[in-house]
C-alpha cells in the first residue's frame, strides 16, 4: 500500500514490489484508498483493493508501505491492518516514524521510491523483467517531472538506473506519449486559464496561482501549470492554491537555484515532500486569506 490520493511513484512502487515478491513465491495484495484520478495511474485502479477482506486480516499479513512518511497518509486500508508488522520504503524524511527502523528503508536523497524498490530487487537477486522495469521507470519519471526535479548529486545514479530499465526493451518515446497524450482540449484550456489568472509577487520571484472550484476536472491541471510558470523570468517558486471543504490545499514548486526548500516549508505547516516539490493542507483557512498566508510564509525565504 501507499498514500491516499496516490501519484505515479506511489502506485508503481507498489506494482514493482508485487512483481518482485511474486517472483519469490509470495502472495501479494495491493491496497489503496484512491482516488485514481491521475492520468498515469487511472488504468491500474482495478488491480488495487480499496477495502481489506476479512480473509486477508485473518492471515496477519506483513504490511509494506511505500512512498509514505506519516501514519495518516495510507488511509483506511492501513487503519484496517494497523498493528501488523510494518515495513516502510520511502524517500521522504518528514513526519513521525510509525515503523521499526531496522525493518525499513528510508533514503531521502533518492529522487523516487521506485529507485529504492530496485535496490531491494537487486538485494533479493530478482531478475529485472520488462514489466518490473516499466513500473520502476514510470514512478521515477513522473516523480521527477521527467528528470526536471533531480539534482546534480542524484543525476549519475539515476541515469545508470534508467539505462538498465531501457535495456529490457522499454521505448521511452512511447512511454512519454502514453503518460501525456489523450488530454481533453477543455482540460488544457483550464490549465491555460489558471496560468492566465496567476499573480506575480516579490518582483516575479514568486508566482501564485488559484485552481478554482469551477476549474475542477478529471484531469489534474497542476503539472501543466507548474511546468509553464516555472519557466517565467526571475521566478524562484510557484504556489498553486486549491480550495477544499473547510481547508486550503497548497502545492509548492521551486527552482533548483532558488535556495527555497519547499519540502521543509510544507512540513512547517503540516505537509511534506521534497526540496523542490511539496504540498500541504491547512484546515480552517479561507481562500481570501491564502495570499496573505503565503506571503508571510515565504517572505523570509524569497
């Protein structure tokens, strides 16, 4: 299992781990609360259980939680099995540990959880098949924005890994198209509206954008918004604000040369993530107060 509202790294870490453990003769169940809205994971929703069968509870299974740093993030499927022996495999460092350290593999310097899963595959002497490699590669590519969010220290090892995945016969061009093509024109236009209505602050160093309720679609516009706004002149960080019931959801992205650690920033308000990409939800905050809140938060950093 991985975190709720999963992304590609979370889901494909689970799928790769299932491939590895199945090769060792283990019985593996995939669990996730969802929702499976992201384009890269929509097609594998039916492979995951969203409720824990009583027959599985009776087996007292080992829990393997991937891409998840805090106990609240795995959702209801975790609560149904809470108390079982638990292993956590993750590249996030934020949050209070809810696992035995000696049973877990936490490496914050890794650009994706799937690359950690590959290290486990190697340690277990499981052959790298095309199916496992594709899962590992999709998780890495989606979590790093197709290499955009890896730093110099991560680059060498990352390229070695991707080369080994490609050797199994994966076509990167086809994979890119599968993950990006097929968007509805209206969804593309919504991303364009969010970009057009964005606001420049601190002389262009910070760009604030709002994903209004009326802009909600099946396709998440955030990735396109971040990608475009991070290319603006002088920009150091982009914040995407989304109104939820009784809360505000913030998405943070930063340029590598900005010295703004948005992972630490998000952690300071109850969220988490990476130095260049993170998020947080602040309960009780109103949409009209979001700008003042963000300015106060980022003013010492920008």
